[in-house]
């Protein structure tokens, strides 16, 4: 089990906030921790990761993973089941320095761009920062097995594997009366991006979000309804 956290904004205490966010989810594996902070757009970007030492040693790499040659920074919470097959394909184009799945993710993004996620088979929440394009990507797996939450507050962007980490970074906590009322009355959780907290959203399953430091843009890369309709339209009783 592991977790990821991140902050984007013009602030001097970004390292302190990242540390507070990690402490709030230490139950996800607090032994191995990694921090990465740099300039982003006209502000700063900070990423951090926590996970068990065992998983880190097995992959022989610490996160966030920085690929200086490709100008990429990647953080992963989850498992890529087909990373060995992808590695075999990507070795035609890139030399690998580790045996890790996260390096495979970095190379896959560089080769296929935003469509890299279509090649991944697994359960994951991903953060990819393309330094050459100054673009940040947040990605969630097809069925939303791995959580990923985000909030904008006082001109800053916060994201994490758990809502409590966003509050630990200094985002004000406000209960969503509408969401709680709907849940208590109808057993409905609300819209796919909703949470029980005002101002805190979850990235929907099968979605990718881009952030260039000024605006957020979200797209769906996998839609279960479309997949089912395709199966139904091609269905034959024979």
C-alpha cells in the first residue's frame, strides 16, 4: 500500500505542507518517503510519496521518480500488471536504468503522450509532470480502484490519495450538507466527482486531468458504458 500527495502554488512552506500531508496517511506505508519540489509555471510544484520499504526495494527505485533525460517526474499509487510486456516494447526506443514499473510508465508517456494510459493494465492513481511542457497530469484507473482527490483553495491546487491529507495541508474543512442529506435520504453518493466535503472533488474513474498552472481540464479516457454498448451491439446469441 502506498500514497501520493502534491501541492501547486506560490508558497514558501511547501515542504512543510507536503510533510504534514504524508503524516496524515502514514498508515499507507510511512517507512519510505520521497519529496520533490521545483518551480512550475509562475509558482512551485511539490510531490511526495509514501510506501512500504519492501515494495520500494522490490522495485529498486524511490518515488517520486525523476527521469532527467526525458524531463519527467512520476508518482504512482497502485500496480501496473502488464509493465513487463510494456517494458519489452519500450526497450525498442529507450534504455532502462531500473526494473521498476514506474520507469515503464515514464517511458510509456514519452512515447505515446496522453494516450499512454490506454496501454496500462492495472489499478492506479498516477501523477505525471512533464517538465518540458510545464504540464501536470493526474490520472485514475478504469474503475477507480485507487482514490485520488483534489481541491483548489486560495489560488493553490492540492491533491492526494486521501481527503484528510488535503485538510492537513491547510485547506479549510467544510461539510457538504447537500451530499450528506442525499446520502442519508436516498443512499446516493451524488455525482461521480463529488465527496462529502465542499470544495474537495475526486477525480472520476477512467479520467485524466491536466493542469498548466492556470486552468484545470478533465477528460474521460475510459467509459464503461461505451464498452458495454459496444459489446451489446456486437452480441450474437450464436
